[in-house]
């Protein structure tokens, strides 16, 4: 059955543990945290872990050993804890074995299946969603506002203070993934040292070179139709190891925000209010509002389709990253450069 991540705690209080839970999505940081919470719920004493907790990886899964673990009885705990990681890499035969197990799962085992994002048509996801006893729980990337709150809370717990503009930049740059965010925030903590005060200067030094050569700088060049500059920034980003899929994510996120901004402007909303509502980095407010007023909605809609096509090409190996991204940048720059 389908369930929201926010419903897990209340459901566990009302109902007994299900025999199997699928945790999937792009927000791996929260998934890892949830897996650990479920493990602690089952394995109350770590001395029992050697007997009652087992972890498997889906790629090249030993099906017989995995099923035996799931069907075995706990030794020191009331319930066994079995974790299957990276389920998106499972092959078809092992997937059939897992789905067959779901039909009659062991009542004395909690099977937790951890995966990255699974499409709606994925048979593993469908199997959990249609099961009467198992749970399927998606974890989507946090919106910039929610990620900003998460970053602030994380730093406060660690004893660090961060300026508002630093939080804003981080929430846009890290694109909703608390796992990636945690890694970057740990670097920031080491960088600022004993001062425990994080400003925009420290963020630029650790997380990105400068705004000019960040993915946001690439986006700005695109919307101005500056093809040569956009391609130059793209080359620098690729040479610096920036992930092409992450770049597409930031570009599409910007397009969606412009579409939202246009709708709010048409409704007569105050521009400053729009910038706050959409979590626009303060140094980008002016340019963002210009983009909302000048970029045509049709160009944005077609641009989103361009990004989807490039995303598929990268994932399927339909061209080198530099070739795919270069083609995308030229198409987008051409679209957005037209003002009539």
C-alpha cells in the first residue's frame, strides 16, 4: 500500500509493523535516517545484531540466502531485521523472487527495501503499492524553503550560526537532497572552524567558486540568450566535475520558479513577496523578476521538454555528457534569447 513519509510514525503507533517496507526516492538522506530508525525499533540491543540483522545488496543478489534470511526466525529479538539496499539495481529474476516473497511474507521479519527513485511503472514499486500488507513510501527532494529550514536546524544542533543569505544560497545549490547537503555542511563546519559563524563568503569558498561560474550563473546566461557565455560556463562546470544531471535539475527548477513567478505577477502579487515565497537568492531577485516578465511561457514549456530529452539521453548513454549538455544549452539559449 502507498504511504507518505510523514505518516510512518503515526501508522506505527496505530498498527503493528508491516512485514515489508519499500523506501525509495531521490531524498536518500532522509531514507538512510528512516532505515536506521526502523533498525533501532527492531534491534533494541546491538548484541543481537549479529544474529537478527542482515544486509544485502540487490546487484548480484544471492536469492537463496536472501530468502532464507527473510524466512528465518529471530534468535535474540522479537523480530528479524533484513535490509535490501540499492533495489533499483535488482535484476529481473531476483525481482520476481522478491515479489513472490511479498505474497506470503514472514510475520517474524521486517524486510526493509531501500532504493533510489523508481518510476510509477516499475514492477517492484507496483508490487509494494498493491500489497495489502507491505508499505511503499516515496521520499521526494525537499523544496528550497523546507531544505533551508532543515539546513538551519542541522547547523543549530551542531552549534553553528549561518546568515540568512548563506542559508538561501545553500538551499538552492544543494537542490533538496539532505544526504548531499550533510556532506557539504560538514566541509563548511571544518572550514569556518572555531568562529562557528557561516557567511555567504564561506559558502562560496566551500560549495561553489563564485556565482558567476556556478550553475546559477549558467542559468542567468541562458535566460539572457548569451550562448557563448553559457557554453563557456558549462565547460568550466564540467571540467570542475559538476554532475550534468544535477545541472539539469537546477535549470529545470529555475524554469518552474519563473513559471510560478509569472502566475503570481499576473495575480498582482508584490515582487518582493514573490521572491520570498519562491526562495529566490537575494542577489538574483532583480534578474529573476526580469526573467518572469520577459521570458515567454511557451519557451519555458518547450525548455522543460528539452531538459527531459537531455535527461533521458544522459541516463540511456545516448551521447557524451559534454555533447548532450552542449546541445541543450544551445537550444535553451536560442529559445530564451528570443523576445518577440
